[in-house]
């Protein structure tokens, strides 16, 4: 497809989404499904305008998905306003670590005995498909930084953490295939790829987010400078954290997520008693942006909210692009028959078992725990890790079946979870309201 036709298609799609977005919210449908359908129409199942082979064009596709994941992780960090010692953090941490390990193990087991994959490839498949991605179903994300909804907080936090914690298992899978040094009995993998890379990634991201945030606020409060380009601040902090983490041989994804958490922490510490940050956007729109950005009381909130607002817009743009590419990459070549049973096993058996194991002893309401088990949405992170493995030496003979399984899983997740999210979340909200009404009635 020519360059001018791309402008026509993308422009028309963006206008269409802006016109029907309010209608889609009330339907068992998401805008992500629409992007996917357009991608399918432009790909091998339609016009054939998108001719991208994930094996031959892995380098380009890896960079596109890499940037998309970075933006979404930074956004997730900015949305999670609760301090790390808050008990609510226990749920996403248990999901991102405990459930993650169980997921990788169960997928590796299925891959070895059900798909006849070598152990390394089976572990790699588990690592690729373990991360969750609520970006592709915004109804399960936190509605606002002050949102304490347990389900939304758990799923948003899980996705922010496990997009980084999956990396050690990717490296283990590549190591077992002979494409990465893991040391005798895996000592190097444990010491470097697990401990050092995780701790250093979180540390450098949190440190840079804290230092840069405080520097910007100092300049704004004391000198009335360094305001007006919060979009550059967002992109700069993402790039700085990611680059520094990679230079230290640590995980850049965790660094970017931690940088978002650190920036939000500065705002929270400036107003510890506020349930949620004040909305400074309306005042800024009224022509008082400079006054708010440099006022000692409102400057932290303005900085955090402005950066979050910009990031959310960029996130949506990359979501459109990546999902279009997923639809365009699908073809009969990448629709393996094994996906007919593998995808249901992943969604209906492996994810629920992993969540039950990770949340053992938490005594959550069954319906809420069931929703956490169901909304294990696979998306952009899985595509990135797959392309990363291909670019780092994965044998093409193994890469092709893995591409088929991952693409079909992500496509099925977009469709199935996208169709179910609106009615299920509506039912969830109704149950919360009923419990609240019963609680108030019992107290009266």
C-alpha cells in the first residue's frame, strides 16, 4: 500500500474511533477489536496491503513494540498512586511474581508434552505468553490515580510488574537453547539475569524518576522555570531510565515502570492526605497553567497529571499501530491447528490455576478472584518478547510455530476478552454497589 493510502486509512480510522468511542463503551466491544479487524482487512485475509513477515521483519517490529511497551509501563506506574507499603500492593506483587512463575511452568509443561517443543523453546513460550496487558481492555485499568478499586489496582499493577519480570524467563529459555550464557547449573542466570537485572532495573528507574522530578519541581517553585514542556519531560525520563538500565545490564522495562512510580510518589508525598490528586487541568485550560505549574502546592500534581495525560495519548496511538500490525501479520501460515486447543487451555486452565496459586490465602470474594483469573489479557508485551527472541538467535524452525501460537493467542485475547469485558465489569460494579448498600444498611 502506498504512503498516501496509509495516511487515508489511518486518518479515517482515527476519526471513526473519535466519533464512535462513546457508543462503543456501552457495547460488548472495545476499540481494540476495531483496530484488529481493520488490520485483518488490510492483511493477508483482506486487501493484502500489509505485508509484514514477523520472521523477516523482526528487527523493525521489535522496535515498534518495544516503544509501545515502554510508554504503557510508564503510564501504569503513574496511575499507581498508593505507597508501596499499602496492603493493596500485595495482590499485584503476588500475581506478577507467584502467578507469573506458575504460568511459565505450566505453559512450559504443555509446550514440552503437548506441542513437542524442546525444553528451551517451551520455557520461552511460557515467558512470552506470561505477561498480561490490560492496556488492550481499558475497562479493567485504574480509572484515576486515586482509584483504590482492588480488581483494577491488581490487574494494572500486575501488568506493570510482569512485563519486566518475564524477562528472566525469556533469557532462561534462550539459554537452554544455547543462545544465551546461563552458567553451570544456571548460576549466572540466577545471579545476573534474575537478581542483579531486576534489582538494578527497579533501583535505577526509581532513583532517576525521583531525582528528575525533584529537580523539575525545584526549578518551578524556586525559579519559575522548567515548565511548559511536560511531554518532553515524559519522553526524556522514559529514555533516560531505559538507557541507563540497559547500560547497567538490567531490565529497562522495570526501570521505566519504577520511574513512573517515583514521579507519582513525589506528587503523593506533597499531598499525603489527599485521596486523589486535584484536577489541575481545568484551571490550566482557563489560562492559569504557568501559575499552577510553579505554585508550591499545586506544582507536584500539575507535573504528574500533565505527564500522565500526555502519556495516555501516546499510548493510544501506539496501541492502534501495534494492533493493526498484529492483524496484518496474521495469515494461514500462522494459524496452527494446535492453537485450537492451546488457547482454551491457557485461558481456562493455566491462567486460573496460576491466579489461584498466586493468591492462595488471600480470601478474596470468589467473583472478584474469578475476574482476576479471566482477565489475563495477552497483548503487546507478548509480541515484543517473541520478536526479541527472534532477533537474538532463535532458530527459524522453532520461531515459526511460536509465532503462530503467540499471534493467535493475542488475537483471541483481543476478541474474547474485549467482548466480555464490558458486561463482566458492569456486573462487577453492580455487585460492589450492592455490597456497599448492604454494608450501609447493616450499620444503620
